[in-house]
């Protein structure tokens, strides 16, 4: 298995290089040159596999000969040892033929743990083998950074650096990020938005000196997608043995999950609908619904993990829709970076719409759905999951097809909101008070951050 850049087929890399990278050298994203395809009969034989064995079946073709089979199996088994549920990602029924896939049983109680745990172990494997050290760099608005710290904290050859917005990170996550700082973990608050943090991380990777190894922990790294392809197989096997059509509703806290679902379908899984749910920061909804993607200033909502508009994995989907035409992708992405706007060709957009739908949910609808779900099922749902459940109910194409919402964040992380709506059994403790931080960086202070990282 080898990998290409979305912006140049001439840029090639093996799996090891992809794991230990941020962006491709030309600024694009690494993608596999081809996808493994499984038959319906083969997928059906996986129905009773433990999660780590299923993960091996799905992930191994993307690894190729970069890691020996026994080492990869051991690595994957270790990935899920800190998850607090036997099923790793249990399904919870919320209505007739409607389910929530609980992805928040990892060490930091969010779906980000899947990618972080896998990435840290893969990176550690290669770094130990080569006797090298690396800086692990990324942007976070809370959960992604905490998952990276929890996972890479066990990788002794890496140091973690996080950029996060000064405002917009929930108080408890901000306090946890700052409390995690140590000799090997550093956080840098930015006087800007999460989107600004992501842009600055991309610029840092673009100018990173080649003699020093930097690894991206955001889903711009292919591992962030790879870990999530397993979700779709796991759910589909439980609700039809991998042979029955199935739909998914995805709260837009990342586009990696959406792209992973698209990839899972191309690999042979009978996914017949993907619904992307957004809050009023609806850049993805506008892209899917109207073919008008635009990056703009995000506003604060009840679902803060979705309060941004820069989704790096849109580039990977565009690469697929343009049939791997790297020059077309380069032109579109350069236009997006220059203008903040993107529209794709009508044939490509219609191709995407054959599978992908979208729905934007406002805060009032989110609150009403939380209350309704708790009243009818007794289950507390965080606001991100609630947007997905509502979008699934309103926009599903078939009531006879199982519809699964990805539950990305544990409900206790929104305990204050849920308690105020009567959907939490007792008043939560007061949120932790964020610690003071010595210096904040401007959204354009690339040189200041480069100097700080050099001394980190």
C-alpha cells in the first residue's frame, strides 16, 4: 500500500511516512492510492469478531508490509484496553430502527480517543524502531487535544504541542488542557478562533524544517480517518451482518467521520445514506445542500465542538469526487485558501448528493430534542448527539433502513446544560476554573510560535 498527495500524484509515501507526518510536502493531504474492497460474503463472516479483531481486518490492508502482522495485532489490542465498555463502541436504541453508536467510552470520554490511541501507538512503534523523537502538533477546541495528551503521553519519544482558541473552549476542557501542561506537553492559546488555530498549524507544517520530525494529531493525518472507518463496519455488522443497507447521521464535529463513511461504502459496506448535522455554524450544510462552502467566523452554540468552519477532510472528498484528479483538486483548494469559498462541479456535487444529505439544527431545536429524548427514553444526550438524532429522524430516506447516529461526546461533558433541562439526574459540580496563562499569541504570529516551538 502506498499513499499519494491530493494535490500531486507525484508525491508518494509509505504508511510509516504518513503516520509520522502533518501535511504532504506540497500542502495536500495523504490518501491511499487505492482502497481495499471486501465482498458482502467476506464482510458477513466478521459478524462476531471482537472489536480489535474487526479493526485489524479493516486496517491491515492500509498498513501493508510496514508493520508485521503480529505486531499490528498487539498494537490494536492495546489501543482499546483503556475503553470503559466491553463492546468498545456499544449501540443504544433510541427509537424504532434508530440507534446511537456510543463512541465516548475511551479515556477522555470522546470519540477522539479512537484516532488518538491508534495514532500514538503507530507513531511510537516507528519512533522506537528508528530511535527518533518527534513533536506532535495540532489544534484543538477541547476534546481533540485532551485525547492527544492522553494517548501520546505514553509515547516517550514525543512531545505534544496544542494550539487552542483563547475563547470558545468549554471551561472544564480548558482547565484540563492547562492542567495537562508539563515538560512534554505545551499549550499555546491564540487570540482568535479554532479555525485560526487550524490555519496556523497548517502554515507551521508548510514551513517546518525537514531535519525535525513533526506529526499532526488532527484528522488531516490519514490515521484520523483510518481509525473511524472501523465504526461503520462495527455498526453495520451488528444491525444486519454487513449485508443489510444502513444509514448514518454524523454531528459535524469533524469531516473525518463523514469521509470515513464514504470510504467504508467504497470498501463494500452497504451504506445508503450519510446525514451531516450541523448547528448554526452551517458551512458543511451549505456545501452539501447548496454546493456553497465558505469559511467564516463561527458563533458560539450549545454544541461547541461544532463551532468552526474549516474542515480539512473536505479536500479528501473532493479528490474522490474528481476521480483522483490532483490538478483539479490543487486549483480548487488554492482558490478556497485565497477566497474562503469553494464550489465544485455540478456532476461532482450530484455524485456526493447520491449518498450525503445534511441538516442544520439551531439551539432551540437542540434543547427540545434533548428534553424529548430524555422524556421518551430516559437517556441523557449531549447536544452534539442530539443534533444528529434529530437530523436522522427528519431527513432519513427510509424508515426500514437502520439509522445510526454517531454519539461522539459523553453526556456528562454537557452536564450543566442537561441538568438545566431536567435531563440529568442531579446538579453537576461547578465547572473547573481555567488557569491563567502567561502569553497569548495573535492569530497571525507565525514567527512567534515558530520560536516558541523551537524551544519547547
